[in-house]
């Protein structure tokens, strides 16, 4: 069991993290892993109208909201670091990574952080970690982020996985988190909390985080046009059979009916697929696959 030594009132959050932004998609976030319980409750701070901050080592969690507020004022991440660290008597024990919505970045590692400790940054990202297996952890994270394609979430998790493969936190693994903000990206479009996933205590937190990301996409992403299947022929027949197994009463006959739509809507809402629901007579292929996996047996 890890022992946490206290300075003042805060424990050492020894970990590795990456802060990154996709300026085109307007997505910005933090991915983090640590041998520390519920690391997602302390390290990542993200806002779509400002940027992202990762605060770790002897974490000063006030750096999160204060850093975001400085970014909203238009301060460069380097300037934000200067402001945050200036009046901090324990600055040499802190580690911070910052990226703004324009892709400007900065990272800081105090001289008293436990070895190996360090970071690197470039346009659109900042990687940092302490109590690591070596410099190769941060280097692997940077390479994976830059070479991985696709959405920001995939790139951030690829960086975490690469860092762990390079040795990661030399004490082991316990928790991980992925927090991404996007304007109106939250549930129902009411806030910017686009992806907010945490694994608080697990022997394989990064793998579990990847699994949760898959579920997040299933439940909360909008359907792709190519996945919207007309309720006709064999598709209609299959959906009706699956709905009956689930206890619903779809329609009958050769053509889709209002009863089919009402039964399918009720299924979507019960299973939390409302983000994928469409009023026309179609079924989302991803929902149909879920129905097959849970109802066909």
C-alpha cells in the first residue's frame, strides 16, 4: 500500500497526465493516471471558454479555477504559470500543465518533485509526470498524442496507454480520468461537460477508462447518417422480435406502423439512448447491435 506524506493539508498526487486541445473540433481536455485514489477529483480542470489545467505532485487545487480564470482573460499559459506560482511558498513541489483554446501550452515541474519528474509541451498539448519510471514515459506520451489520429479523446487515451507501456508511475496503477469540454457538448447541450469519465480504484484503470469511453459513445453520441437503417423488410422483422422479447408491443403487418415507433421510442428512453432517437421510421445500427447482444439470447 502506498504511503502519502503530507505538506500542509494536501497529499502528493504523483502521476502522469496530458493536457490537449483540438482547435478545429473545439474540444479541450485532460487525461491522467496515478497510483492515487480518485485522481480525477483533483488533477483535471477544464472549461470550453478558457482551456485546461492539470495540477499534480503536491497538488495546489486552487490552480485549477484560478488558472482557468486567467486563461479567460486571454493570458498566455506561460503567464498563467507565472501568476499561479509567484505567491506559492511550495512552488518547487508543484507540477502543472496548461493548454488554452488556441493551442498555446506550458508545463512546469518544480525542483523538489520526486524523481523521475518532468514534462514537455508543444502546440496543442502538454505532458508531465512525477515518480515515473523515467523520461521515456513523457516522451512516449508525446509521440503517441502526435501520431494518433481521430477524436481528441482517442489521442489523449493513446498517450496514457503509451506512457504506461513505457513504465508509467513506478509505484503502479490505481485510478485514471478523462475530462473533455466542448461548447454545448454536455448532455442535452446545456453545458460544456462533453466527456467526464473516472475510474477511481482499479488494477487496470486505463483499460477500464477505454471501456467507459466506448459506452459513453454508445449512449451519448449522435448517430451517424450511415447507421440509420429504415424499418423495412428483415430489419423491421428483427426489431419487432427483439422488442417483443423486451416486453414491448410493436405493430404487425408488412409495413412499419405507429405502434412500432412508439414501442421503439419507449425502448430507447428506457435504455438511455434518447440522444440517438430519431422521429422518422429508422433504427440506429449501434442501438440494434446493443439489442442483439442483450435480447437475442
